[in-house]
């Protein structure tokens, strides 16, 4: 038994390989890129097909398109205020790109592109650079008072300013790692429990097959939980973007 | 101590952080239940905020879990 115990290869599922044969190989087009294209295409198709009928009483797809528009629009208006309308396209795109990436990754044989730190870090850095540029455009050099709250004692400046700067700079780090860690941890958990199933059935025979029902049931529950997490993390990413934009527009 | 044992121990130590996360999530939901019990009409507003807090706290748990996985599987 000792020699043939299969080890759990939990991180192998995140390895990239090129797709679409030699054409994809020549430009390093990986399955991650393919899933991004699929996610973008599905989102565009949902909005295009959904918005086309323009019925007064919407059908299912139109209701979906209108609901998603309304949801993000409400979030922008609520969090950022009046200036939020300008940032609606950005938040909408971010939310649905991440949501589609997370949910498509739960399908069998697909790939979660949000489980790569390169992707989430790129999104987070884009957000934080945009927030800084927006803040500079709205307030000019007055923006730098953000790092020293009005009314704080001058004596504390050497402590408060570095702390505020560090907290500002740690935003993209926490934003990207939160999404990435959630996705990786979820998929690794699924993989580990699936491996338990194979190990039990392989090592213990008939008793193992009956015992393997336990991890299977847990995996079914975990898939449901992962669906919740997929939505929640896209929501958290979008709402934190809104909160940062609010800070940039209003400075505290 | 050989490397495999040290890895298992390290992964176990890494998830001690989950104790704090458990307290945090318990706090969030106790506050949520409290506020909904006091003012049931605020349920819709408070529930969204509670879920946001849950997601932010749960992320800390996943940082620890991720470190444990990295220790175990790489």
C-alpha cells in the first residue's frame, strides 16, 4: 500500500499550457487567456442579446441585463455619490469580468483566470493607479493632505503620515491577494477532497467506496459555497473600488 | 526533524490564525442578529453590510489557508 499511495497534486490544476495548437503556441495563448476571451464574449453577448428587444415588459434575458445594470448603478451612486455615474462603466466591467471568471472556473475542465496573482494584481494596480490619478485631477496637490487628517495634532505627524502612506500602498496588495487567495483556496480544497475520494476507494476497496460518500457530499456542499464566494469576491472587489473612488473624490 | 514532518507542523501552525477569524465572524453575525432583532425593518440594509464584513474577514482565513497549502504542496 505504501508504495502506491497517490500524492495530492493540489496546485497542478493552476499550471498554464498553450491552447489552439501551433498558432496559440507561437503567441503563448494559454487557457487562461482563452477563458478571459470567453468571459468577455459571454458578457457582451448577454448584454447585446438582452438589451436588443427593448420591450416595456422585459423578458428573462432583458430582465437579467437590466437587473445587472441597475445593481451596479445603484452601488456606484450609493458609494461614490453624484460623481459615481462617471465611474459606472469601470465598476460594471470589473465586476462582471471577475464574476464571469470566477463562475466559469467552477465548470468542469475549465480554468479560473482569477486564480493567478498576475491577473488579479494587474486589475488591482489598474484600480489604484486610476484612483490616484482621479484624486490628483480632482484636488491637485491638495490630495496629499489625505495622508494627514485635518485636526490631528501636528506632533503626531511623523507617525500618522507613514502609517497612512503604508495603508494607501497596501490597498492594491490586499485587493489582489484577497481575490487570488479565495479562488486558489477554494479550488485546492475541492481538489483535496476529490483526492480523498480516490484514495479511499483505491486503498480500502468496498468499504472505501462507501466511505468516499463523505468527501463527495462535502465536495457538493463546497461547490455551492464556492458559487457564493465567486459572487461575493466579485462584489467585494467592485465595492472596494467604489470606496477607494469615494475617498479619491471626497478626500476623507 | 525531517522536512516532511516540519512541513506538516508548519502548515498546522499557519492555520492558528483561523482562531481569530472564527472570533471575528462570530462577532459579525452576533452583531447582525442583534441589529435585525432590534430593528427588523433595517434587515435588507444591514444584511448587505454584514455579508461584506463576512467576506472581508473570511479573506483573512484564506490568507492563512493559502500559506498552509503553499507549505504543504510546494
